[in-house]
C-alpha cells in the first residue's frame, strides 16, 4: 500500500459505477489497494465519504472513508436514465484521472463503464474509452485490449466492428502488430519474461488445410511464422473450438482471437463477474470492469462489484510490475 493511490473514474452517472465503487471500498478498505473516486460526492450512498483536495490525502483516510475528489454533476443523476448534460463531467473525470497518473500522483486509473450513446449525444467523437485514452495517454502505437481473469487472458485482433468487416480487414501485418504489442505488454505489465501466445484460427478446424477456407493458410500462418522469426513464441493457428478447454489453457499465457466474440465469449463464460479489461500500450496503467453500465439494475442494489474489485487489484499489480521493470 506504499505506492500512490489508484484513480477510479465515475463512469456513466446513471449506471452502476458509483454503487460498485462504494462496494469495492467496503471490500478493500482494510487490505487495499488504496483508491480514490473522481465523482459527485453528494450522490454516493452506502459508505462514509471523505472529500479530499488532492490524491496524496487518500491513503490516510482510506480505512475510515471512501476518498472522493468531489466533482459536482451539472444535473442530478437518476439511476437508469442517461442525461447528455452530464457527459462533460464524465469526460472530465477521465481527463483528470489520466493527468494524475501521468504526473505520478496516481499509480494508474480504473475506469467505470461509460454510456457511449450519452457521450455521442454531447458531441464525443471517439468510438469508446480505449480510443480516447490512446489519444490523451498513448505512446504512438495502437493500444491493445486485453481481457484477463485468473484462468485466461485474451486479446481480440479486431474489436468493435461488423464481423464481415473484421474478416476483410485481417492481414498478416495486423496480426503481427497485435501479437508484438501483446508480448511487450505481458513482459512490462504482467512480468512474463517470455510470453507464449496462442493464435486462433479463423475458420472451423483452422481451415483444414484450405478446404474450409484459405484465410488460415494465407493470412494467419504467415503471421505466426514471422512472429517466430522475430523471437516471439507464437503458436497456431489453433482450432478455436478446442483452444479454450481446461486442458489447453495452461499451454499459453494469452490467446489471440481474430474477432471480438471469438476472444470475449470464452473469458466471459469462464468469469463474467471477475473479468478485467486492460489497455496495453498506454503511457499509464489502465484497467476497467469487463461489463457495461447496467442501466437496467442501477440503483436497485443488484450490481456485482466483483469485476471492479478485480480491476482495482490488477491495476495495482501492473503498477508494481511497471515500477520493478522501469529503467533506472
């Protein structure tokens, strides 16, 4: 608990972010990691709240109260009802968290889920969190979305796009770049010296030597061969219907799926409540719960804080790993 506190953003005010942050504080208050919440303190219920003026105050109060950098919302939030008038506060919380992390005053950031439709209505022009963070906290290389739980880590090569478009966009270079950045991220953030990367095939049975589609032979296999020439332990293409079994998972450190659902279905099936979204390739540590704003249950006391708790713990671990591997 000696490192700087983590900064947790408010997320969509009409969603479950505030209530799961309160529950996370109850779960972590005696053990840490220490975090502060950037939010409207007046809307938080279920825990003692301490308004702080600076992140450096958070460790001293964390065991007794949830530290909050109080940032009033333009309009009171109503659970389940999004209001574009509050979009500016949502974005400002992200900006402030990033600024604190870049200045070393926060060990990293944990972002509560945002409601993209509310932000779009207010003029937000980015597809989502990851793309926005790449702009304000990037390193000049495309960020990589990694999902992690104790049993599995996955990375989708293509993310939020129609399946037909995702397949059309697949190239050896895209797979190589994603795998290369993933390997670098696993070394830096997870302390894995020689990451083993399993790469899924696209077609059933990885194409059956071209009889069930030629993409695995013409696109995926050449990418894997080049990755091996680069010294990266890449394996595949592996038939996706068998690579996520309990017997197969111990054989690799991360699985690359070629499209969104190929990567995310297995991890959400294994651990929907405890999965964590990690952005590799940023200048700061960033994790997020692996779920949405849950507007349908907001304010009803039904939200599960497990994924946020896991995201806070993992952010602290990654920050510690980065500190150990940072050049002197």
